[in-house]
């Protein structure tokens, strides 16, 4: 009888302990390594006269990296109903490894209103990396354009057309 009372008392003590006394893994902060950057940072309010920085635009430091391919599975244009219309390019595909960084070079339109956008990756040749593909899905803001009919090509393939 004493053993049953002891077991009941032990169960009551365990069940009455506060959940705050024990830290669960979700309660402890997790620090991510610096190479785990978010590709699409949360939108921040933009002050007047502040220019947007495109995280996928080529950078001067890119010369230190090796250029690679990107595998694009889907692409399309988003045309926002504004005046003038704002155009975005949606891309979905795979990077060769998690160490590859996406680059999107958006030049000015040609004289015949073609946008020849170049999409590629960069990787540090000295870095060891897991050999597994990394899916991505990004929306690239192309901005606004003067009146006319435009054709958008990504790596030589037609992504879509729009009128501005």
C-alpha cells in the first residue's frame, strides 16, 4: 500500500511542475550560420529618394567567384495594374548546390524593346559544398517602362510580352 501511495505522490509531483521550469528546444534561440542568408529579405519601408537595392544584381566582388548555370523550370511576368504598369519577373528552378548564389542581370531594353535578361549563379571555387540541388523561387522587380510593346527574354528564351 505504501508503494502505491508513493507512486501516486511521485506522479502528482511530476505533473504539477511548471512548464516554465523546463526549457523546450523551441524556447531557446537558434543562431544561424552567416552563410544561411535569406534570399528575399522582408520588405522595409522606403524613404523618399531612397533607391532600391536588387539583391540579385551583379556586384563588383563577383569577379572573385566562378560563374555557373542555373536550371529554370518556370518563368513568367507579373504586370501590376498601375500607371505606369510595374513589371516583375517570376522565376522558379534549381541552383546546382546550396553554395551557389543567384544573379540576375537586367539591362536596359534594346532599341526594338527587347529585354535580354541574363540569369546565372556564382560560387566560391575554394569552398567545399554538399552536392545537392537547391530549389528557388524569386520575383525580380523590372520596374516601369516608357510606352510601347516589350518582349522579355531570359537566357535567350521568351518569358513573356507586355504593353506599357
